């Protein structure tokens, strides 16, 4: 009995992995290789987040390089992104699935870093 449950669990995990890989392939850009150039052309564009009860739009307001320090064989040059949400509701730092017309679907770890009269600013760091 345990063996069959383990096999079912393994098969479900493999199915999930396969479907996730197909979604990433269909979305156009894989997270492992996104660079500053991918995002720089999207400054001013909206990135939708499905919150379950509705969509929340983050606007990419800044994409800038960060200093390269200490790691000679980095896969990509480090960079920072700033997103603005017009919502007054502060979302916790976590990975959010963002959908953009240019880049497709991306899972990005966002951290709230500031609040002003226009909303909340979230930052993502890639290194």
C-alpha cells in the first residue's frame, strides 16, 4: 500500500513539474536568464497579479543595474526593479506571479520598500 501511494505521489509531482515546464516554455522568458535588458524595455508597463479576488496591477517604474561585486562567474549582471502599486493595501514580501504583455508570466520575489501618497513601492533584486 505504501509503495502505491509513493508512486502516485511521484507521478503527480512529475506531472506538476512537466506542466510547470510547459507553462514556462509558453510564457516566453525563463526566470534563470532574465536580464536588465528584458525589463528596461518594460518600464512604464503594467504587471498584473491575480490576488484570487481580483487583479492588482504593479507598474514597473525603474530598472537599473547594480554594482558587480565579488562573483566573477555570475550568470547575469545584477539589477534592481521598482514596481508601484496604487493600492493602499500593503502586501507582504513574497514571491508573486506577475503577468506582463511583453515578458509573459514571471514569478518574482517582491519586497515593499516605501509608501507615499500614490501607493506602495516594491523592489525586486536579481543577482
